[in-house]
């Protein structure tokens, strides 16, 4: 059953967002917006109190003899120092400019003519399709920022460790072949010449290195599992294995990071729109950025679904088809008169092919299950995006926008899901586990 990820996952999953290094333009623009959203309410009471008491600010003399009012620092925000608040503020600073530009571009895209309205591509008129390309490019930039978080980096580390292990295993396979024809003794063994023993030593050292890297993978998995548990998502060890050992691991972990970043940013936008009072222009600006968040989620989900449909599924279907052909050939060969040794070889082939077929079909079911979950979440996000766009075009009161943004919190909860994958006992069998890992290696290989 789907488990919604609550707000406290911010600490576990988005912890590095406070360490992002936004560009100068992002910092400059976001500074004023943060002041509006976070400090206006705390600064205003003090200002009103001074005015009501008729207090005149003291003046200081300058070298020119002109009196100026010294700047008075606003009182510190009571949330300053809170991890969640600082995280939200830093993330908003990093993405603010991109999100605002996206909102501006999206606001009137529907009013532009379609490229189908022109006989020839227009030189001086912008089309709806051209505008949407600009929006997609900005959303990609936003996604690259919100996925720059620890849990994504840990997942990437797991991938790199696995690739390193596979390379060492290939090296060991080559060494074992070389060992067959190596001499027993030689001058300076292992330096000038390889011997059976020097090659064996190299193989043993490589094996120790593999074990060390597997321990690192185990520690990384525990780190990700802890982050998920802090968010309220309990996964068994086998389920964590399936999540992180599959070809979808990077895509799914990035989606989790995107969902959580969207919640953090939207909460910040909610504070900003709450501070606008009756300023409708400011309220509409922040609401447009709120709608752009849904567009960012939809784009992230679209990218994952497209990767499943165009890369993973076709490769997996081709693998299943090849296994079917091989099994058919084995069945035909077994009908002939075979020597005992030939029969043993064919029996072994048949068992190996059955194992591969079982693993491939289970893998396909898993990927299809994940695709369905993402597609369902995408459908909800798309519906919310359409409602947000429609609201932006029709609502004329800032208080209505504030109320709608409050209600949209449940929308983020609804689409932010990481359901426990059904591992179908795949990892209860070491042979199936190895076959699953082998399939991941094939699916993750670049297309020729």
C-alpha cells in the first residue's frame, strides 16, 4: 500500500539543499522575495508601533551636515536556525529565479499561435511550441537543482561501486584464463613474469577489494534505508535491495527528491503569498510559481516514463525473446539421440534458461508496476496543474489564491508516494539474485 512521505523527510533527503551554491543572479533576486515572504510580518508591527507613538528616529550628522536616518535591522525571525526553515530558505534561493522565469513564460503560452497556424515557420512570431521548449529547458534546470541532494549522491555512489566490482570481476576472469598457461616458476614472479602463484595472489587481492566495495554498498543502502524510514516509509532489506539494485534505482530516488523539494518550495511560496496582503499582482506571481512546481513534477515523471518505455522495456523484451528462442533450440536438441555427457549439458542449459526467463519476467513485472505507479501520480499532478492554470486565469482575489494554495498541500501529499516494491521472492534465491543483477547490467548498458 502506498505510504505518503511526510514533511520530516526534508531532514533526511534534502539535507544538502542548504549547501547549494546559487548563482549571483539567483541570490540577488531571491533575497528581496525572501524578505517579503518571511520578514514583512515580523517587521511591520514594530514599524506601526513607532508611528503610533509618534516616535521620531534619531538622526546622525554627516560630513555634509545633512541628517540621515540610520538603518534599523529588522528583528530576527524566530525560525532562524531551525533546520527545516533554513533548508527551505536556501532551496528557495537556489531555484527562485528559474521558477519565476518559468511562471512568466507559462503565463501566456496558451495565447500564442500554434506552429500549425503557419504555412512556413514564422521568423518574427513566437509559437506556442517554441515557448513550451523554453519552459521545458527551464524546468530541466530546476530539476538539476532540486535533485542535487545527499540521497541521490549516495545512490550514484552505489552505481559506481557496482560498476567497479564488475570491472574487477572481469579482470579476475581474464587472470584465471591466463593462469591456465602460466609457468610454475619464473624470474621475478609477478614483476617480470607471471606465474601460477603470482596470478593467484592477484586474484585473491582483487577478491578482497570486491568484498570491501560490497561492504561500502551495504553501508550506502543502510543510509538510504534510514532516510526513508525517517520519512515514514518502512522497507525490508529485500525491498531496499530491489529498489537500489534495479535499473530504475536512480530514477526513483530522484523522483523522491523532486517531490520533497516541491513540498518545501511550495510551503515557502505559501508564506510569501500570505504576506502579500491585498496585493493581487504579487499574489498572482507567487501562485504562478506554485503552478510551475506542478509542471516540474510532471516533467520529472514524464522523463522517467519515457525512459521506461523507450529504453528499459524494449531491451527487456528483446532479452525475453532471445531466451525463448534459446529454450526452443534446447528442446529440439533434446529430442535427438544424445550421449550421456550431451544430455547433461542440455539439461544444464535448460535449467539455466528457465532461471533466466523467470528472472527476466519478474524484472518486467517490477518495472511495469513502477511505471503504473508513476503514471498514476503523473495523472494526479497533471490534473492539479490544469486546475492551477485555470485558477490563475480566473481568480481575482488574493485571499482566494491563499486558500487554494493551502488546500493544494493535500495534492502534494497525494502524488508524493514511494510504495514498497513487491520483490516476489527474487532475492530469496542467490541464483535469481545474480541473474537479476546481470539483467540490470544489460539494461543499463548504452544502446548500440
